[in-house]
C-alpha cells in the first residue's frame, strides 16, 4: 500500500491507494424499465427523517443568456480546458435545453451540455427527484457570488423555487463561505438573507424547508482549519453570526440554524480549528452537518469511520440536544479540475461505497442525512443521470463514466440508490448492509 496527498475543499489529507474491485450489474437491469412510483408532496414543516441533497446550480453556457461557459470548463470547453469529470446524460433534454459544445463530438455527432439557468432543465431535475422519491435540496449560495447572482436576477434560485413547487420537493438555502472576506462575509450573509426573505420571499414559499417552526438555513464552512479560506479565525465572530440568525435578528429573519462543519468538529483535530472555544460554537448550532467528503475512500475505511467518528459524534450531538446530519457521497474525482490529481480518485464501487455510508449512518443513529451532491459533476460526486459508457461521452478529453469501475450500470443508478436510501431514512425499509440488487423496483 502507498499513499497520496489529495485536497478536498482546500484541505489536505493523506489517503491510501487501494486496488480497485470490478463489479458488474446484470445487463437485464440496465435494459429493463424500472417501476418507480412518484413520491407525493414532501412535508416541509419538519426535518425529521429527511434526506436532502446539495444542489449547485452553477452551470451556464452562451445559449442561456449569460453569454459564457461557467463551471464546465476554463473558457470554451475543450479537451484541455474541461473542469468537470462526469458527463451528464442529456438524452432526455429537449432541443431548447441543450448547449452545443464547440468542437466536441460523440461518435461524430454533436455533443451537448446543459445550463442551470434554463428553467425547463431545473424543473426536469426536480421531476427526477419526485420520480425517484427524493425529499429535496440544499441550494448552494456562495458568498463570493452573491452580488453577481442578485445583479443577474437570481435566475437559478427562482428556477429552483418554481421547480420545488411543481414537484412537491422541499428546498433550503445553504451559504458556502469559501473564500469569503473575513471582514465582511458575516454582514454579507445577513444582508443577503434579509433580501431573500423580504424580496424573493423564500421563507414564504410553501415548500421551503422548516423545522421547529422556523425556516432552516445552513451556513457551510466555519471552523475549517485552512487559514482564511473559511472565515472567521475568531470563534467569537462565528458565535455572533450564529446567534444573530438564531435569536438576535428580527423575528421574521430567525432560523433553525444548520452548520456545515469540519468532519472532526467533535475532537477539534485534523480539518477542524484547534482552539477549544470552537466547541462552544458548534454547541450553539441547532443542526450539525459535518463535511465528510474525501475523508475515507474504501469500504473498510467507511466502517472505521462509523466506529471512530459517527458513533461518538452522534452521542455528542445528542448531549447538546442537536440534530446530527452526516454527509455521504457516491465517489470522488477531479482530475480535470485539478490537473495532476488521480483519475477516479475515490471509486464508486458500483454504488457499494455510497450505500455503505448511508447504512452505517442509519445504524449509528443518524435520523437525517445529506447527500453530496445532485449535480456536482466537477468533483465527480453527482447523483443525477450520467452516461453509462465512455463511448457515450465526448470523444475529446477525459470523462469518467459509470463503467469506470468495470460495472455495467444504467444512467439513473445513483438516483435509484438515493431513493432507496431515502426510503431507509423514512423507515419504509429496514437498514440492510447489502446494497439492493434492484433499487427502485418496489
């Protein structure tokens, strides 16, 4: 065994490089029409037993009115400019949803991507969530992009709001403070939240996620030990911001506060700032959502994580009278975004890796869960429909497809698994360490 240094969210970790196991799903499962009963309207009044999914919504293309490619590539997509890893399955998209990739082909035919600014596409994503029985999303809102989003009319957020109502899914805002100015980020969040409540009426939306009578709001990144990449360095400044959202703001702006924390928030080690005062910051949160992406890469490591981190974390949160919301992810790869990084860095193992995390979280005592992410093709964590075979992705450039582990999987495999995970947290099926052979077939 050897090790490599990798970075996830600007944090450096040393992970073992293990041999990969190849898995194969019977071909009939790929070709069959899976029976997926559409889920009814999700109850937005409580977070209890919910599984929420991160939704980036940051993809643009020139055809959508933005005039530019965003998050797909550095400039115009090409083999050497790509910043995404997974190729989305765009076969269901209508012609007015497809963004033609200049100079890229699939078997000699034009290749396409999508835009999050296209209302029809966002509605399609939420319709998939309904069809596969998923609860809803945490909509990512980056502190450094707030000015631009508001100047552009907050098109993506408005798309999400419309799609949530159409599909009966819930949504809540999740601020990401990555790269925020330590002097101004807190006021930026406060001002933007007032704008979202007063102008966009997000908390008046019938599908906005609430808990204990208040809207849920997540702030991701405080406490991460990476210098000023995730402010503030001062734990009291973090506590002041949390207190404002929870109790000091005017009543209409108060929230049930979810904190996206370091994975090691409970021990103040590794990715967490070591100052003991941060323990009080975490105790002040209503919901603790530790960022686990990249903290393990094998099934054995997932099991160790349960015993060494999940179980004591859940006990700590219970003692603090908090909700504990672990984060799970299907796999990880960002060799296009980070040139030089290993391809297929954390293999998906045909879904076994994803399922084991969910199962372990449930049996450890977690009552709610976050999945990272719905559409994060940049870092290879997306669960939306992606192509099954390398031959279905553009001929140009490197693309990770679902056959990357030697598996034969349908493009919606991870939506199916996410649906079964949601059923497990709803109490509709018993936790089972064995991944379902036919997820989505009820």
